[in-house]
C-alpha cells in the first residue's frame, strides 16, 4: 500500500499542515526564504506530522492546536537534514540539490538554525510544560547522536550497541516524540501516551535500519542520491557491522586502507562483501523485530481507524524501497 493511500483520511488536514509549513518558513530575508522553500519543495514523506495527527485521534482532536506540534516536528526534522548535509558534504537530497550545494555551507547552517528556531517558537505556544520538556530532550539527544556519528566515522572497532544507541538518538526519538506529543496535545490518557511513544520509538528504529539497508540496495532513482552514501562518509551501519562480525573485518578495513574518505570503487567492493555475508538479510530481520514490537504497542490502544492507519504506515516503513 502506498503512503498516499494511507494518508487519504488526513488529506485535508495534511494540506493545511503543508500550508502552515510554507507560512512558517517564509522569512523576511530573501536568501533564508529561498533556501527554506527550496528544502520544503523537495518534498518528503511527512511521517512525523502524520504521526502527530494520528496520535491526536486518541484524545480530543483539535487541528488548530495539533498543527503547532505537527509543523514543529517536521521543521526540526528538516533543520537536522540541512545540518546533516553540511557535515556529510552532500550534494543531493530527495533528488534535488542540497542547500549547501545550491548556496554554500554558511547559508545552509543559518537556514537550519532559522528553521530550528521557528519550530521551538511554535511549540512554546502550547500551554503544556511537559510538551516543551519532551521536545527539548529530543533535540538534545538528536544533537548527541550527530556528535556520536561524527566521532565514529571510520571507527572499525565500534559495536552493534554503539550503532543502536546512535540511531535511537538520531532518528527513533524524534518519531517517538511525534507520537507522544500528538497524544499530549490532544489530552490522551497517560497510558495511551506511553504506548504511542513506544510505538513511535520501535517504528523509528525500524525506519532507520531500513534506511541503512537501502543505502546498500537502492538505486539513485529510488534514493535521490548515490547508493553507498553512508560508506562514502565512513558511517558504519548494521549491514556492515554484521559482515565484520562474520569474519570480514580485515578485508573491509583493507579496502578502505588509511584514507579519510572512500572512493565509489571502494564502496562497491564493501557493498559486495556485505551482500555476500548475509548482512542485508540480518538487518531486515532486526528491522522486522522492531516492527513486531511496534505492533504490540498498537494492540494495547483502543480500536480506532487511527490505529489501523498507524499500523499501515509501520508496515510501509518496513517494506519501503526509498
């Protein structure tokens, strides 16, 4: 099932959220405005706003109130992508030039900072102290995750626990926060807030693992960027960690030698090693285990059309090709 089909029941509300996103990033400064709109028009799955809205269905759903949370979460995600592209020296994102490629690093950093600031401004309008605490904690953890990723570039001695902790901070916590804050904003029960938070966390872990698998199996057309991008940057993910644990560590390290950055030829060699080691299948199995945990949390929630939609999105995440 395609996301467009799953999102059908929220079509009107998502159109409203998209309009709010455009208005929120509309800066007075022309360069900031153009750069922000460039990123927005590149599109995206809008999974975080959708999780906010669907989680709000378990409480007193109020779109004008929910939109502040939904827009803020998507803006935080967008800002983190802008900063990521500077750190990774990435030229392409979602099939379009990154802000750092179209302008420069300075414009990209200021744009990311501006989008972050607008997100925080929106959340402060919620008269719920817990919401601000939850969001600030998520942003802090995301920042730590980014620092850990930079620290661990080409670190062949890291282990699977390091990897899981890193993707928890970089990806899973913001998705968990989207579900939790949607429930908080709508006044859902504490139990429902917790189940939705756990659901979001497990889905987020599966999402990032699937993303890391696609870096080895996807095409430029599917990914909007060349395959092997993680390896090019020295980011060692679950498939390659598994391959290393299967006795391929020295071979993989020898491919990269002492170079700070890898060539595409080196990356292709490692991709071949990873595929033959069973690393892709292993990572898919782990991703599926997280999905099963997410489904378990959903089953604790009241029967609702929103629960069905959340499950369908989770299933899509586990099987997606881009």
